[in-house]
C-alpha cells in the first residue's frame, strides 16, 4: 500500500489542480483493492513500486491521488495534478501517464479508464479543434442534415484514375465527402501525387456538372513528419482551400501526428481515424479505455472530426451507449458522462464520424439515436456494393437522407425512388442487421 497516493478526503475540484479519471480495476487474486489502486496512482504519476529516497516534498505534491473507491463495483477515482503533464498542450503525454505503464502492472487482472474530466484551468492549455463541421458544412452548402460520405473501396488496390473515378461517381450521385481508406497512402501502384492529380480532375468535372462543391479527406499519415508535411503541402498546392480534409490515423500514426497536423494546418478539417482502437475500447476488453475517454482526448488534441462508432447499428463491436456519449462529448459545449459531466469552456466542437458497415437503410436509425445532424457518415461497402454501382449507391444514400429529413419512411420514399428501392432490397438480404430497421 502506497499511502502517499491515497486521500479519500481530498476535494478533487480544489483550485482546478486536478484532471480526474475513473477506472474499472480488478486486482489479481490475493491482492488488496485499495493497495492496487494506490500502485496505479503511483505508477501513473511520480512513483514506482517502492518509495524512493530521492522523492522531495515538492515531488510528493505532484502525486496522483486515489480520492474515491467503490470496491463493490471495482471502481477507483484518481486525481492527477495536471501540472505533471508536458506543457504546451501535449495530449500524448497525458496518455503516457494515465493509460501507459499502468496497463502492464502485474498485480492487476483488469484496468480500464472509463471516463475523465478536465478543469477549466487545464483546458485552456490545449488546442481543441480549429476547423469544424460548421466550416465543412458551410463550404459544402449542407444544412439541416449530416454530411454524406463514402470511403474509396476496395480498401486498397485501385490505380490513380480508377481511384478518382470512384470519387467522381460518388460525388456525381450526390455524395458530399469521400475519404481515403485508412491504409491508402503512397503505394507503388497508386502514387500519392498521381492520385491527387486525378482527384483534382474528377472533382473539377463533377463540380462543373453538378454545381455542387465536394470534399476529399486525404490520408497524410506517413513514416515521418517530413513526409506527412510533403504530402500535405502537395495537396495544398494542387487543391482549392476547403475542398480537402487531412486524414490522420490517430492511433497508428500517433497523437503527435494528430497535433502536428492540427498546428501546421489549422485551416484544414482534421479527420481523426482511429484504426486500432478496438484493442483498447472493445467492451469485453478488461484492459484499455473506453470510446468516451478516447474521444475526449481527440477533442483536446484538436481533431475536427473523429470516428466515434455507429452506436451498435453497424458492423463494428461496441457499446451503443458509449458511442452516443462519445458523440456528445465530441460535439456539445457541455456533455454528460457516466461519471463526469464536462463543461468544455468554449472549446470548439469535434464532429462524430459514423462509419463501419453502414448502408442507406441505417442512416435514419443512426441519426435518430445520435440526436444531431452535425456528423459525417461514411459508407463504403454500403454504397459501392449497390446493384447499380457507386453512383446509384450514392443516390440511394441521398434519397435515404431526403426521406429522413421529410419524415417519410424509406420504404414509402422508395416507392418513387428506384435507387433507394434497390438498396433496400439488396441490403436487407446481404446485411442481416439492416432488416430490423425496416
Ligand atoms: C468502413 C471503414 C472504416 C471503419 C472504421 C472500414 O468501411 O472504412 O475504416 O468504419 O471503423 O475500413 O471498415 P465500410 P470506426 O463502410 O465498408 O464498413 O469508424 O469504428 O473507427
Ligand atoms: Mg476504413
């Protein structure tokens, strides 16, 4: 038991000194709950497994403190003096402490960060989003509905012209937003610059034909920041401001890549793809963190939009409740959590991105459950597998959105919208979980 990391009488809100976090903690058999909690607080702040003779009164004052426990529910609340975090708004450093070494501790069989809370005094030091969904919608001329997007599929393997042609067809069918799939980067068979050059042509053609602006979310994740910068600068040189977003694979490229993009190109919509998050967030994982916890960090880091899941409606495993809560933590000025309500004190909103096994049948169910139209949805398989192809798939998505806006059921609306009718017929057979929403 490291008593210097426990104070069950602490006022955690005292003077805005602490970032708070709550964990689900299960000690290994034979280990004491409070003792394990104190070890977590120690390891995630100033300590180690032993009291060191080099500690000072000043360093002790930076200890993370266990301030509340609920042994029955295996919950522990820890207050982190946020001055221990790297100055200059570094989110990567917070995670290194709070969800770093502690996941490896031998006396635990479960440790999951469920939620966190930031005092105003701390929030002021973090970037938060610069460009937002409101800027994106203004550019696209989208009002009162979500941004309708797709992902180029197959996930990888198209040549530049083929790649751009998929974009063209989706945009021609009425879609707003196309994203690179998360691993699409600069592959030998689809060189980044050639892909951009073809996208520029496709976008110009479809904007001329439709009179509508379109956006491309371009993956700039790379092996190093110099290459990330080169890719970003090529896009900036070749494409109209507003017509592109930068996608960063926030977990595999890393939080520093996210914040580098946020700080180098604040005027560009920053798309945080969270590939790999399942290792931490799946509800059945005993060790990791939740989607709401991760999403709050994404807003702190300044992403404009972040994948927050499909609230149990799509293909990915996840807690519907967590996904909706995460979407609200991303968007709202004040958001309610299971353990903490967060006032964001004016930090700009980050928009939820709903993706993963969605198709036009599922747009309304998701929109209804998330309770806002300020989100982007990206449907890959659910558009490009449409019997009529990509353009008809886009039309079906647009028609499903029109139906939702008009308050008409998609089955009713499909009676005089054949692309939607085809989509319903196809996806209710091919995507079993869609059926229950018809
Ligand atoms: C979706 C997707 C997205 C995942 C990300 C994919 O494609 O492009 O990367 O949705 O998951 O590669 O699976 P489909 P999440 O529309 O074809 O499913 O949003 O949960 O992070
Ligand atoms: Mg993908």
